[in-house]
């Protein structure tokens, strides 16, 4: 049997020349025309990945399209689905957002049919396989503008918030609407800003919820004169009722805009750009938004300058608060990050540049940073121009944001394609990323596993199943598990390194999917199962390593007496 030590030594020898990304990226859309696709939104539930985007394949104006994967992004529906139900390509549908819970998938967007704009919604009750035949009107058409929809969900509850100008042209208000039956019916809308309707200009809401608490933050640029401020309203009963008076979170001393909110339990934090977009601020509450810190904390740590720090992103994990933003202190746009381990009371005295692999002497930009966290693991993606055409880059931390590893590209198998709008989600510790190239929507994973190919059935009428448990990151452990094989049968785990050893070769009535450079024999137990464990070193040589596995089982009920699993490709981050 192949020893774990032998395998580790083999990897150390082989992997130094391997790529640091999964190659190639996977196309999500099925558009065969030369249309324009942009701004994908993503949601993940376990191994199910849901993506929606704008698409003008049907004419001059964009429609909303959707696709989904049930296997972590390895395969997608052969035909993507159009979700807006007006005549195709006759009116723009924009600013799409996606949420999901269990089997339910929700999509909301801004829609321009019938003049003016409205907020519309569609849902699936079977993980994106089928949808409502007619989309649902959430907010009626308003001649000036209704837009900036945001959505969140928890169990049976779905909350949508947006801004609209129904009361006065050029002066919006913030509204929210609740469903308590998985989006089947909707409560009446509630206006969240407590000043008189149409008298100021609150806009760009951000929403999050956990347990009974729902928070919506927004900017208002005229309530206190000419200085933009940050406001918040909250619900403590899942969106049924809201506070009668909203709360201003900034101190009104400097211009503040582009707020983002995140929560976990009763810990909630709001970040924004302030001081004429040269600084990032954050304020937090630990009691569900009843009380807040006396004042916001400055998150970026360079000496106060007139260089821009804009478009903050935020995530909260208990008492840990993570904030990233686009920063121009070094004369070019770069992704920066800082963290708090005390609920946002203080942040690290030294923020971090996430594109650290790029020399300080470089002149290329890196923008549109996005983050997502899972406990101590923080994941970041952004659009990076170091290769000329923009590509998607990724970095991560496994110690609560204290340190990050080397940044790596996720796109670029077609180097001439310039990317935009990278978005990241994490579920069960595994990050997934989507972006657009203008002519397509693409998907990739910085690490983790995807199933490939089709197995060969054995005595039970189905093939053995190969899965991976654990996080495929340096310093972690994973197990490659065979299940649904023949009870007490002899088996072997085939192991090959790099995409060059991914095959599709007919063999013994089945398909050999891995060119085995190593083989690990195993005896299946009475349940037809076995497990192969792998401890991943912290050595940087593991970064980007690709291992390919396929399980073969001696089974007299299989063609030529050999049943085979589908392959698993594993990428280490």
C-alpha cells in the first residue's frame, strides 16, 4: 500500500511546477450568440451553486438569466433559464441579486418595462430547476426611478429592500418588504427612513439578517444639509415591524457614503467610506443594534492623506469583523484589508495590501475587492490588471485576517479575455467565485474539489461514489472517501498529479479517468466504504497542487468485473 509519507514526498517533488489555479475556468452561461453578459450574482448552499446575471442575447436590452450546479460547479444545466417574464429583450432588467435557503432560490432585480422602473422577483422551490411562469412585482413602476434592490433570507423569511423616488423626483426613500412563506406571498411594504417622504435622498441600501434581527443601512446626502450621512433601521422580529425612527451612525462631521452592513447573532457592524472618500470607517453593536459604539473607528491605517479609500466590503464572524476596500495610497488602485477581534472596538494598527505578490514598483491597478469569511478563514477576490487584460485574483487568511498567503490568479486560461465583477461565496469552508468577461459568465474555485466524468456501475446498479471531506488548504487535513462499493471487496484508489493526468480512456467496459502515478490499495468494509487520509503540509510548495483520484473496485457484477467511480479533482490552496 502506498504510504502517506511516500505520497507527501512525491507531491513535494512534482508540484513545484504546477499551476496555482484550477485550469480552465468553467463557463456558466449557455449563450451561443455574441451577446453581452455582466454583473453575475452568486449564492451557495452546500454543493449547490446558483448564479444569475444580465444578458442582452435577445435584443437591445438585457434580460435576467440563471444557471445552477448541484456538484460544486463542475457541471451546469445545459440550457440557462430566463427569469423575467416580459417580452424578451424589450426592456432592461438590471442589478440582479440572488439568495437561497434549502431548496428555495430567490432572484430580485430592477426592471424597466412599461416605463419607469420597478422591483421584480422570481423564485424556485426545487433548487433552480423550475421557476414561476410570471415574475412577481415587489415595488410598482415609478416614473423617475426605483432601484438598488437587495435581498436576504433566513428559513421561511425573505426580506427585500430598495430605494425609490415615488414621492419626489430626484429624492428617494428606502423601503422593505417581507415574505414569511418562502416568497409565495408578501407583506405590505414598509418605509424605513423616518424623515418626511421625498424630502431628502436616502439611497444605496445594504441589508443583512440573522435570527430575528434584520438590519438595513443606507446613505442620505441631504438630510443634514450638504453632508452625506449613514443611517440604519432594524427589525427585531424578522422584518415584520421596524423602529419608528431611524438612527444616524456617523457623527455628521465628514461626508460619508456607500455603507455596507453585516451581522452574526446580535453582533452587527456597518462600514462606509468617509472624509471625502479618503478613509474607511466602521461602527458596531453587540446587542442587536439597540446601542452602538460612541463613535466610528477609522479602519485604514496610513497617515491621513487625500488619496482615495472607497467601496468597503464587510463580514462578521462573532466578535471578529473583517473589512476590505479599494485603496489608492500607492498611486494605483489596490485591495486593502483590516480586521478587528474585539467586535469592532479596535482594528489592527497595520492594514494589509492583499495583492502582496505584486512589487510596490508596479503601476497596474487592482480593483473591486470582495470578501467572504467562514470563522477564522477570510477569502478575498478582485479584478487585477498586472497581466495587461484584467484577470481575477484570489488571496486568503486562515488566522482571522492576521496574515494572508500569496495571491494567485483564478482566470486567464484565455488571456485576451478581460474580466469584470468578480463575486465570491463560501459554504462549508469552500469558496466559489464567478465573474463576467462581457461575452460569458465564468466560474472557478481557488481550492476544493470537483467531480469529473461518469463512473461504471457495479452489482448494486450504481457506481462507487468518491467524495472529499475537510478543507483542501495547507495546514489542514482531507480524506478521500469511497462509498457505495461492493461490500468487503478489494479496491484501489488511483492517484495522478496535474491536469495532464486527467483522462477519458475506455477500459474494461468503463472509463479510466485518471492516469495513475500512484495506487493505494484498500479493502472496503461491510458498507462498501473506505477512506484515504491526507495531511497537507504548510509548505508553500503545496499551493496550487492538483491531485486527481478515481476509485476502482473488484466487483463480479460490473463489466469485466471492475466498477469505477467518477473522478475527483482536488486543488490545494
